[in-house]
C-alpha cells in the first residue's frame, strides 16, 4: 500500500504547449479557447506542472468504484454541501450513468467524510472520529506517525478549509474534508468545490486559467466548464487509475489533441 499525503502547493504552470478542441465542447459551436484546453490538461495532472508534451504521459488518479459513499457531519443543515455533491454527481453521470455518490450513516463506511463545523478540531473531538479506523482499508492503514500528522493538522484549527486524502498507487481510497461554517457563502462554495474535485482525482496543484482551483482567478468559487470537462474525461468507464492523460483524452470521443 503506497499512502501519500495531500498538501496544496502554490506551483504555477507555465507555457502553452497543449491544445484540446472540438465544437461540441463549446457554446455556439466554437472551439474551446486554448487557455481552457490547457487548464483541462493541468487539472488532470498529478505530478507535472509545466505544459509541455511530457504532461500527457502523467498518470491520472481516480476512484475505482461505481459507488462512492459519503457522510456529512454537522450540527446544522448543510444545503451548500449537498448541492455541491449533487452537482458533481450530475457531471460524472454524463459519462458514466452507473456511477453514484451515495450517503451512508456510518463514519467508517464513508469514502468521503465531510465535516461542516466552526473548528477543524471538531473532526476528532466533537464527532469522535477515529482516524486510524477511518483510514484502514482492507487491513491496511496509515502509519502511527502519519495518523499523528493528520490529527495535528486538524486539531490545530489553523485552516478554515482542509482535506486529507489517501490512495493506493493511483486508486483513491479515503478523503476527510473540513469546511468551516464561519466563512462567507462564497468561501464555503470555493472550499467544498476545491475539496471535492481534488478528492475525485483532479490536480492537487493550483492551475492557470478558469477553474475553481485557479491561481489566476482566485475569487472563482463555482465549478467552471474546464472543471466539469476534466471530471467528464477522468470518469469515463474506459479510463482506469494509472492511465496516462493521453489515454484518457484519446478515449473521450469528442476531443482531439494538437501539439505545435
């Protein structure tokens, strides 16, 4: 089991080497702008941050399951989170109608556990989440040191939006997300949308262009067309964890790649 920790890094992508275009992608039968095409490629990448042809050999990360179970822990209604989950599910079902995001009553059956509260320390304290049990999968679990690191991250209450995901090679396994209730509505939207698309396998890095994960449009709080198309490409049934970006895009019948 190869477990890795997610940390958000402020690495800016550079250059403009890749272009994806097709009239069916765009409104009014126009091709996607080059910037949007580049953003989609960056969103699919997990390790390569410069837009050169080598980015197409980077391997994608995704859930390898037809049902992704989630649970929301909150002492108040969380309609924004429910709506964000519903929106993401609608996007995924465009390419895989059999895929579903399903609520569960169990903290430990949940693949994605979302805490909506005033302090991140409430993840463990208020809701009594046993991190070692949560992150145990098929007899495997995070090391004691890693559990201590995750616990410290949440107990410190230094971040109003924080998430930690675990994966086995390129297959996603578990995600714990904290969203602060003290933030304004736009920041809540931005936090949950960022957390969800990263938890589904899009880039851990900030990207250039129009995306909720944009380094150049920091106020963007809703999923953009680039975000949605990147999820559609990633969640085709023919795409598997560890496939290259080139394979994922090639399998998407409405896309072609051009390299100058």
